[in-house]
C-alpha cells in the first residue's frame, strides 16, 4: 500500500520537475531494498518453509509408531538444531531471506516437537503450557537471530497462547489471561524495537484490543466501559499532543499508537452506548462521541490518515444513530430518511472543509 503511494508520488513529483526520473527510480529502488519492504520472493520462501516443515512433521507422525523411541527423540532434536544452524550459516553468508525462511521452518518444527515429545513420554501439563514454551522458544530465536520473521511468528503465537488458554478455561476463571496477554504484547513490542519488524507491532496492539474486550467480558459494567474510554483518551492525547513527553516515542512507531489509542477510546464509548437506557443518556453520550471524533480530526486529521478516517466513520455512524434514536422515532420512516440525508450532507460539507484546510496548511508550511 505505502509503496504504491510512494511510486505515484514520485511519478507526480518527477512530472512537475521537483525531482528527475533518475532520482525517483533510485529512491524507489532504495525502498525496495529495505528488509521491511514487501517482497513476493520472501513471502513465497516463507510459505515454502512452512509447507516443508509441515510435510516433515506429517511424515514423522505417519510413521511415529514404527520409529524407536530413542530414534524419535534424536531425530526431532537433530531436525530442530539443523534448521537453526542452517539459518545461522545462511545469515552469515548474507542470504537473509533464505535464513528467515529456514528459521520459520525451525520454529514450526519446534512447536511440533513439543506436541510429539509430550505425547511420547506422557508429560504432565496442559496445552497452554506447551504453547507458552513454543512462544518462549520463538522469542529466544528472534533475539538471537534479530529476526523479523521470528518476531512476526511470536506475534501470532501470542494469539495462539491466548486462544488455547481461553478455550481450555472457557473464560478467565483462573485470571491467567488478565496478566499474560499484556505481558506477551509488551514482549512483542520489545522484539519489534529490537529487530525492526515494524509491521509486527500491529499484532501486539490487536492482542491488547482483544484483552480489553476480554476484560470487559469479565467485569461487565458501565464503570469498566468508562475506564476503557478514559484510558484510550489519555493514551491518545499522550501520543498526539506536542507537549506530551511520550509523543516522540509514539511518533517513532508511526501512526499505529495514535490509531489504536483512538480505537480504544471509541470501543469504550461504543460499549457505553450498550449500557445506557434513557434517551437523555444516549443523547449526552452521542454528543461526547461526536466531540471525540471532531477532536481526533483536529489533532490527527492532517498527519494520521488512519485516525482521520476512523474519526469520519465514528462521526457519521453516531450522527445517524442519534437521528434514528431521537428524531427518527418521532418523525417516522420518511422523516428519518430526510434527516439522515441532511446529516450525511452536513458531514460531507464538514469533511470537505477540513480537508481543504489541511491541504492549505500543508501548502503554507511547504512554502515557508
């Protein structure tokens, strides 16, 4: 997505004479050489590693009973070590893409080995403990190899751990997920900072969003929803206000911190909508939601497109909701469509004015 926008922007700048075609091509080539950029070859290589690792595991499982127990254990350990040693050798020879693929295959073998060895020796424990060992092994591999692919695997394995624990306990009766999910999210964020796997941070943020929903399911009340909205608003202000001491740190992570903080605020407000009963409460909450959407546009409308469009959507949905909940019930269906049309037209006018203002401010700063 970003590469497509960058290529279009470079083409426009070259046509306007701001840069020459040679410079535009060199800039695009430099972006394509970055490890974080999309590469079809890298994706296919990782898919091939997953398929090969799965084939090996299925082959072993099919002939499991025919293999002596000692041979099974030696073979499993040899496969895991061979994959990791091969990944290290390939990395030393600057074959980073192939090294990442082999490392992912090694992590898959490690996960399969945990299940097979546990079954073979009838080890005590549950699926959550096994998935935690798998997650910990992936974390160690990501640190030792400074691997982007292993960091992404850690992000997915965090969801595996949470899902296994949730399905085993059918809730949070043992309270393990209350602290385990935030800890795993922090570990993934730390790995993202260490390895440079910028896209993997979304997995950590999504894990925290899931944790918030689980938290509300455990402590279902308006107070919990209000707390979620309050924490989201504080985090959003810390990530966007120029006076905030955390703004440089949030800016170094791109648009994600502000977007997910704003999303957390809207999640809290949406839950509060479900908790309110009277028309007056819903109207007051609707005004707060509209104010939050306008605040998001004002603070991040120019620099953060993700927050801007999320705020647009929240403003439009809340406006239609208020129209249907108040005026719609009084005026009937025809009146509701009339009011909805006027509301959408007003929203479109506001959006156009805001975008023109952002564009004018950007031109003024460029001129200075």
